[in-house]
């Protein structure tokens, strides 16, 4: 099991995708549902697995581009550094070592969970890959328990 702190966008007004080099990219997508004659709009997080991870695990990799209106940014080591008592360089090295260990596990064909603090868990079981988002994270995007329940029941695997 690997743990990682990130700066995945949690704001409804933040049209950006956050890339964790060598792991994948998160972005928030508007999702619409039709119920009782009404159109309901939700914010749905998506995680796109990197080609590197797919290649290591010999998975089919669907290259789904992040929509053009969404700005793509890399994980901010500076922002993470401001939350911990370590230098930016130490934070960056730690994150790279964590990814290297994750790749080692993948190359050995071991099942693993990659936990992204306050976001969710990327689970790899054989050739099955799932991303389970935390309820609190989904709630921070939608401010509605109904929306979160809807997202949890309709989309359990978003990789």
C-alpha cells in the first residue's frame, strides 16, 4: 500500500486537471442526470491512468484526453511542502521514491492499493483497476449528499 498527498482540485470553480507524472491525471467533469423531468448537474472526478503504469502492468490504455478548456497542471511540490516540515526537494524526492516503489510492486505483478490522501484509493488487482473516491471528497465537489449518493451508486469505477 502506498500513500500520497496531492493537490487534486476540490473547488467547483477550478477548471484544471492535476497530473501526477508517472501515475495519472485527475480532473473534474460535469455530469448530468435526468430525474423526474429535471436535469441535475453534478461534479464528477475522473482519474486517467498514465500510459507508464498501464505499460508496466500490460493493461490496455485508453487515451482519453482532458477537455481543452481544462488547464492541466502538475502536482505542486511547493504547495505540499507548505503543509509539511520538509523542504520542497525532500517532498519531490519522497514522491518520486513512492512512485518507484509502486512501479516495483507493479512489475512483480502484486496487487496493490495506492492511497491519495483525502481523495481516494487506486486499487490494482491483476488486470482490474479501480479508483474509489472518498465520500468527503465527493461531497466537497457537490455540497449535496444526494449528489454523492448518486455518484457512488452510478459510477463505482472511474479509471
